[in-house]
């Protein structure tokens, strides 16, 4: 599965987590925060590629949270062979 995130459209944390939950088919109990994101990604058994477009815009819109989000995806990809993360 490939999920493309358009950083220009992630205007707040809620939008970001709702989009990820829907596109990645996260379970209903997903906690909508970075710790929960890391947990569901690293527990995943099926392959997932996350592509981030417009990373700079995401960082500008979400400030420090955008940086932490990218770091979380990088950490999850480094920890789990089923996850890949690409910044375009």
C-alpha cells in the first residue's frame, strides 16, 4: 500500500491524523497522536510506503509538530522493515 501525504493540506494535527487513519486503515482505537502513530506503524505486518510531498509546507503549517511528525515516520521506518518513508 502506498499513501501520499500532501503537506499543503495538513493544516492542523486533527486533519493529519484523520487523513492517516483513513488512508492507512488504522484501527478505531488509534489515539491520534505521534506515540500512537509510531505504535500502529511498527506493529503493522503488511507493507506500507508513506510518501510526503511538500514537507516544507507541512513544517510551516504545523510548526514543531511537523518536524516531530517527520521524525516519527523516519523512526518507524528505521524500526520496521514493512514501513518505508520517502520525502519527495
